C-alpha cells in the first residue's frame, strides 16, 4: 500500500487499527505495571516503585488478522489513590482484574475491584463486560502459592465467567497471551452486539463462550 | 506565548459576542447546560471581588447582595438602623431602663438645694474674662433651674439666699514660670533677675520670687496666691528687677543655707524682696507688665507678657506667667460638690440635647431631630451654659485639674452604666489621669474611686470588643470608638489596681471563665477572652441565623458556603479595620486569633458534610460514543455546589496562610482538599460530559464559514477551544495542592481533551457527511465543497491546539514538583506517561483527519471512475473526456488547495492519487473481463500518463516512489493495449525466457549453428537427441521447422523445413538454410527464431515434440569470410508451453479475433500433446 508522504511533522501511520482502552486493576504490588511493561516493551524491572495515580502505554497488536491499538491504563492499587484512578474507568473496553498467586488477599479483593470498576466505568446495566482475570507471579516457588488455579477458575465461574490466565511478568509467561485473550474476549462480545437480535437463540449462544472461557491458560509446572 | 494564544482564542469568542448573531450563538451553546462553565468562571470573578472587598470599605455589604447565594442575614438590618451603638450595650448585665429622675434624687437628695444655692452664688460672683456679663446670667439661672429640675419659686428663694451671702474669698493663683530676652543690666552683660507681683488694690502687699543669678532667661516656676477683693477692676502687676547685691542682702543670702523647709525659704526671700522694694538697695527695674483681672478667663491661662519700662520704647523682655482663680473652700467638699454638679449637668445635657442644639447650632455631635443624646455619642463637651457653671464652680472652689478630671472620670463612668458615653471621652480623661496615678499623686481614696469607676466602664469596653461585628465599619467614628476602647484598656493595663480589687466579677462577666473567689485584674487576658468569645458568639449567631431546614445535601452545602463566606467577610473586616488597632495598643494579633478559632470551627463543620457528600456521589451516566441518551444526572448541580464550597474553603485556607505564613500547616483546614478528593473525579466527569454536549451543540450550529477572513476554520473549532479554555480555567481554579493528585488529574484532563477532540472530529465529519452531493436522474455527483475543507481544517485546528493546551495546564510545574516530592525517576516516569497520553491524543485526532480526508477521496472516486471510463470508451475524440476528468480533478483540487493547509493538502493529494490508482486498476481488471478491445486499454494508458503527469507535477521524478500498483496498471495497460500479433510475440518472448530458465531438457536437445551475415540469416540444423517418443511403437519420425517471429513481420520470408527422419530419437539432419531478410526485418527489435520439432504422422496429423527459441540478438554477426562451420554449435533445450496463466496468454484468451483464436488453438495442441 502506498505510504502517503507527509512533510514537516511526525505523524503516526494512518492506521485502521481498532482502538481499545484497557484498564488494569488490582491490589498494590500484584505487578500491574510489570505486566504492562512486559507486554509493551518486553522489559521487567525488579525494583519498580509504586505507580503514582496512573500510567499509560500504547501497544499495537494483531489478533486473528485484525490490527488493534491497545491504550493501556495502568492504575495505582493503593487505597489512597482510589479517587485518582476511578475517573479513568470510563470508556474502557477491556478490564484486567489482577491478583498475585502468592497473595491471598489480593485474590479476595478481586470482587471489590470488579465492583469498583463496574460502578465507575458506567457500563450499561445488563451487559457483559470483557473482564480478564489475571493471576500474576506464577514464577514463585510452588510452596509460596496461596491461590490455586482451580480456586480462581471457580471464582470466575461465579462472577460472570471471565477468562482466567496465570502469568509471570518476570519471566514473560503468558503475558502476550493474556492480552490477546482479553482482546479476543472483547471481539466476541462485540460481534454478539453487532449481530441483530435473533430471539431465544441469543441465550444459547451466550452459553457457548462460557464453555470456551473456562479454559485456563495455565503454566505446566503449576497444573501438576 | 501559549497563554497569549489561548487568550486570543478566548478573546475571539468574546469579541464576536458583540455581533448579534454570535451572541445568540453563544447563548445557544450555554443554554445547553445553563452556562455550566460560565458559572465556574463567575465563581472566579466573585472570588475576585470578594478579595477586593478589602479595599472598598463601604462595598462589603453591597457586594454580598447580588451573590447567587442569598444571604439570609439579619445583621445588615440590625446595624443599618443607625444604632450600631446599641450593640455595644452590655446585654449580659444591663438593668432594665432605670428611671433617671429617681436616680438623680437618690443621689442628690441630701444637698440638692444646698448645691443649687452654692452654684447660684458662684454665678453671682462670677470670675474671669470669659464669664458672662451681669445681663447674661439669666440664661445660666434658667439652665441651672432646668438641670436641677426646681420650680421657679424655689429658685428665687435660693437665689435670694445666695445674694445675701457675702462675696466669696477668691484667690488669684499666679505661677511665675520664666522670662526671656531680658535686657542686661550688669557690667558683665547679664542680670540677676527676680520678679515682684502685686495688685493695684493692695500695692503694699508684694510678692517676690527668688533671684536667678547671671542670666537673661531665668526660670522660676514659683507659685503665689493673691487674695482678690474686686475681680472686676483689679490689675495685676508683674515687675522684673535686676538684683544688685548690697551688703545686707548678701548677708541675708548667706543665710539661705541655714533655712529649713520651703516655708522658711519663702519667708527669707520675702525679706530679701522687702529690702529690695523699700529702696534700701541698688536694684534696677528691668520692666513691668500689667494684667487687668477681668481679662483673665475663669478657667485660667498661661501667657507671655511683654515687659515695659517708662520712657523706654525698646523691649525689655518677656515674662511667662500662669494665672488662675481659686477659692479657699475645703477641697474634699468642693470636689464632691463638683462631682454631683457634673452628674446633674451631664444628665441634663443628655436629656435635653435639643435645647443645647438650639444654643449651639454648630454642635455636630447632637442629633437635629431627636431629643436626647444617642448612646456612645456624648463626647465630653457640655453646652455653653453648663461649661460656664462648671468652670465657675471649679474655679471658685479652687479644684485642681487632677481632681476635676478624676471627678469627671468617676461621674461619667457612673452615667455610662445607664447611658453610654463616647469612649473617646474616657480615653482622653484617662490620658490626663494616667500620670498622677502612676506617680501616686492622688490619695488612696481617690485611687479607689478611680478603680470603682473603671470597673463601671470596663464591661462596656469588653462588650464593644465582643460585639465588634455590629459596628458599622464604614463609619469612621466607630473605629475611633474602638480605638478609644483599646486605648482605655491599654492604659488601664499599665496601672496596678489596689490590693484586693477584682476587676472582673463573675456576676458581670458571665461570659468570662473566671473563678469566683480569685480577684482577677488581667486586662489583657480578658481582652483575649473577649475576642475569642465575640468570635464564637458570632459564629453561633451565623449558624443560628442561617439554619436551613432543608435536609438535602445541596442545601447543606449552600449552608456551609454561606457560613464560610460570612466568616471570611468577618475576617476581612478584622484584617482591614481592627487588626491594626489591636496591634497598635496591645501587640495583639486580632485577625489571627479569629482565624484560628474560625478555621477549627469550619473544619469541624465542613469535613463531615463534604466527606459524606463525596461518598454519596454517583458516577455520571453517559458515554462519548452516544451522548444523546443521557439522562438521570441529578448529581450535576451537586457537583457545582460542592465545587463552589471547595473554592470558598480554598480561599479561606489561603487567607490563613496569609495571616500565619509560618504555622499554617498546623491548621485543621490545611488539608481541606483531601475532603473533596472524590468530588474532583466527579467534577472532571461533569466537565467532560458538559464539554461533549457543548461540542455537539457547537457543531450543530456551526454554519461552516470561516470565523473571519484571516483564518480557515469555523465557529465550532473556536467554540471547542473555548471549552478547552474553560476546562483549563476550572483546573487553575481548582489549584489542587497535592502534587500526585495534580499529576493524575492532568493525565485525566488530557485524556478527556483527547476524547473531546475525537468526539469533535466525529461530529464534524458527521455534519459534512452528505454535503457536496447532488443527484439528477442520470448521475450522482460529488464536488468537494468549502464545508468539507473547513471541517478538515477545524479538526486540524483542534488537534494542533492539544499540545500547547497541555502546557497551559502546568505540566512542567507538576513534573518539577514531583521530582522534588518523590524522585527524579518517578517524575520522569510520570512525564513519560503524560507525553504518551498527549501523543496518543494528537495521533488519534490525526487519524481522524486522515479518515476524513480518505472519505473525501472516496466520495470523489465514483466521478473519477466514470470520467476515466468515458475517456477510455470514446477513443481519441480529441481527448474530450480526459478533459472532463482533468477538469473535475482540477476544480476539486483547487478547492482543497485553497482551503486546506499544506500538510493536509499533500495528504489528500496522496490519498486521491492512491485511490485513483486503485480505481484505475479495478477499471482495467473489470474491463479485461469484459474483453475490451486493445484500443480501450491504449486510451486508458494515455490517460494514465496524463494523470501521472498531473499528480506528480510538483514532485521530482522518482520511480521508486511510484506505487507498485501503478506499475501493475501500466503493465496491464501495455499488455492489453497491444495488437494480437504483438501479444503473441510477447507470449513467445516469455516462452524464450522460460526456455532459458529451464534446468533439464526434458524434451531433448536440438543442436544448431546460426549466423547473421549482413541481412542474410544462415541456419544449420545439425541434429536432435533424446526426443520423446510420441508413437505407440515408442519411436517417432521427427523433422524441424523454422519460423521467424513475429510472423506478422516475416510474412515475406519462407519457413525452412528439414527432411523427416524415420523412427529415430536421435535424428541427424545436417541441413543448411539461408534466409534473405530486409534490413527492417534484420534489425527488428525482439526478433526471434523459433525451431519446432515435430513427429510426422501418416495422416498428416503432425505431432508436436518440442520447440526452442533464439533471439536475434543472440545470433553471432560475422562477415562473409566466416563460414557457418567455424561457429560453435548451439544446443537448444527443447520444451513445450506449460503455463496457460501468463498475462499475455490470458490477454490473448480475451481476444476474439481469428489470429488469437488460431494461435491459442495451436498452443493448446502443443500443451495437450504431452
């Protein structure tokens, strides 16, 4: 395709990319920023500091032949930042609910995060929102694990059945996959919305992705 | 610079407001949300005027009235009635309005008649030059009678009695103070002066001062009392003498040392003077001054008298004397009399100011229309009559100034309890009393009286301070009163009350937390308490008067706003008017004290409400993809009121930092912003929501004409920037003190601006969507219109303003303070995020522009397509239709060029060109399917060349830059524009390429020798090998035929053929052929020699065995001397056509002429024969 030559000024390529706003939520210290940095710049910083309020990064990604630009908002998990981060929920397309598998509290707080998000994101009632539940730090020793994959899956089943994935930002396990999964899940919901209403069959179709979404992209060593 | 730019935007909006239609325009936008942003702006303005209040004293109240928040205060009415004085009255201890008449008789009953006659007597024997003449005594009697409230009979009776009494014994008190510029009498140029005093009625009775040695400016300061017989006619003489020390005198002078006591000394001096005056001396008169007693005012005077000497015109010098009258009355009795007289007179004065008014028309202190003096107004000045009577009394009783002042202090303070007098009066009295008090010059009894009186004044002083808010601040006199109060207090504070005095009895000072038993005399501490108490009272007063019954949050917030406003106003008044006075008299930080109290109260009051309200805030329901369906957004108003409260509290906090720059961070209110934390998110949301709505409206009412001649964008772009500007103002007003919060909110604002810009872009492109399209029965047409260009420019304008706008938000400052607050790394991190958000915004909007540009190009495509097609169809009829295409492009591009900026024009040019290429390609493809004649494609090719020229006019020729698709098109057009024979040759050329590329000769080899000698082509066919058997018996009968290609050009040339060799796969032909070519044929470009090997069949159905091609250019060129046999043998790989999908082949398939049909048939035969 011909590249229009623009003089004078920096300009991103005219992209037909679908823009998706992604918000990463979860307790402080579960590794939200690390996930984002691993995903966007494939970089991991052992000693990264607390996020102040929010952080933002862009990433282009191709999924099923479609080009997407993910606008990722990484939020500060500490309670004192609550009123600073909530304004950013509005207009989100995808929400990553994160916990650390070696931190039970962070897992228990998932529900709080989910509710906080739904409250402030102004998601239309009755719609399914593309959440993705991410259990980070899968690189820790197995004796340090506090949340099992099954447990997490069970939680998902009870909470709208979002896809679940265990990742490690440290050794890059499943990070790309997590984001891809999130986008796919978005795309499926979107496709459903676009489809004209066809009566009862919609309900049946809704069942289908649930089956699919229960798939847990686990890391081999942890499924033993 | 950026600020300037925004100003300009804003001014542009403002400016255009003057035009009527624009005003309507703005009103329409504002109507949308009830002037949401403007309201924020107004808040700012109000704050501004609030701050200015300090300058204009009188404007304080007027300014408060038009505020959007209605002040439900009754204070203005209360004070406005013109009786701020009432406020000063002690409401705690004030008895019911006492009957004053009763009070007088109570106090005076014992001797009122006696006092009366005493005064009458004094009037009869009036002294002093200022005293009334005989005939003027009548009004005095009259005044006195009224003041004492006696009937006429009684008056006459008492007057007779007074007349009957003998004249009083009046003394003239003389103090000889000093003399100056005396004429020298002695040889040494100096004198030894002394004074002699006497009255003409008693010349023999002389009074002498001491002698001052060797001076011309002696200071005596000596007192004398001269009995006065006839004050009307007597004259006082003052003589100054030069003492000449005669023997006797000197002897006497020697005795001075032995004299004991003042009295003895005076006796001695008298003797000296007698000596001098009886002539037994050589003293010399320096000069003499005569003072008629009638010229001396009753109240006394101090004056310089010029000394004169008989026969001498020259000045002899001046002497300064103080003169006053006094009596020999008992001083105790006299001072008591004087006090009672003072009280009677004062009460009379206060009651009958109207009368006084008549007597003293210039008396400004008295109200013209009211009988009686207003409380706190009486300034210590009696009417003329009263003044005369009082002066006569004190003179005739011989009362000292201190005693009289004390009497006034005591009596005035008594009256003050019931009828407050001006504090200034007391302040002045105290100033006179302070010296004698400090120096212990008054008796213990008098001191006791003084403090008793002080106790009567103090409550009203403290009340004045406690009720300070009820004073009218614009009135200068009330400030003077306050000043007087503080002066009184500060002077009293320097004194030590007698043992056991309790200045602040709890019975009166109910508001003061004091222990019952312990005497308390701490004036300063009580002042502190009074200030605090007053402030607390005021605070609760405000609370009570503004109590709102409305339990809604909105009402609660408004309630708080009112309260803080009132407190702020109070503080401002305190700073403006009162603080200075408190500082001056007590070094007391009045405003600071108030602030400390208020701020804790405010914090106590506001924090829980705000926290509660913030907790209950619900997020707004809207999204920027469809703003139409927004409803259910009640909390909107709440957001603004909360914001209003925020601003008020913020101003309040700022006031505190101003008052206490050092310790402001200990205030409870210091971290006020934290209470509002959740509210900010709400406001940002509201701002976004409002902005989106406004943008929608702005686009709706934009009629897409440039706002003025100098620019290329229209109203909605300006409106949108104005909205951004408003958001910036909002942010600046918020002045969020916490840096981490600031950073995050700025990120949010930038993101919101991005959304707004994208939303604007979407709305804008939606608006122009159907424009420029026209349709008639034959065709649908699209022309690029100015509106399209403006829409693009508008978005571009908005996009370009994003980065500078962000600068306006103070990003730099935030990053800098983040670096200080956290670390440089953290700051860098945050800056990176902000920059990414900005870039993202700019890019996203940039893509929107491209989208729109693409849309334009897309809309132009059908027309371009049609004109292209027509141009190709109608062959070369003067290129008419290409002209139409070019005109269309020209017209539209001209519009684009004149309206778009350079960047966007080159962008759309590229897009159109790209689209055109695609259109062209599709056109070619679709017409290939429709098997158009070569001329069609030839025409298209011509058109393409013109177009390329057109689009690449300005650009440098750069082949690599031209799009791949263009090459493809050119190729196709070239191919399909060919004649059939050309196409066939093209095909054969490709076959030759194939043959060269062939790796293994699967159909065998043919060995030949070929040579060009001039125009002769000599061919020797040697042999073939490994031919493929085609016959059933596994063998074949091969022969070779030679064709020169393209056949079209070699029709005149015979096609050589070898003999057929039977049943062999390795035939040895060994045949030579010589072909005569024309020079044109010989030099034909791309000429080919084709060798076809065939199997001869019985039935003439010769089968194809393989073919080989040799290009003319590969044939060696020699002269006649070189024989063919000398050349190298050429082994040609035999092959057969394998592909039927080559472009040339397919192009041939599209043709319907016989030539191509025959050719294809042959080729297919070759293909199928395998």
